[in-house]
């Protein structure tokens, strides 16, 4: 399987900043949902939604971290 090399952009666009902000907010929201579910009782739906938001937020922030790390080099 071949990986394609993509040129890294020189700067972040408005869309990139929007996605970074929503990723941070998704991570916070997922954590809040999980913490509240611990205090109110365990329901599978709250655990799935909270865990989903947390996972997707962290997954998206990982790409931002990799981009910023490569950009410093």
C-alpha cells in the first residue's frame, strides 16, 4: 500500500481553526457527559454518546498535533 505525500500548507485556514475549536469542544462535552453519567447513574446511551464525543474529539486533535509537530521541523 502506497502512501501519498501531500504538501503541508504554510498556514492554517479559517476552516482549520473552526475544526480545531469544534474538536476541543467535542472533547470537553464528551468528558462532561461521562462525568455527569457517573453521578446520575450509568445508562448505556450516555456512555456511548459521551465516549463517542470524547473519542472523536481526541482523534481529530491528534491530527492537529501531528501537523503542528511536523511544521516545527
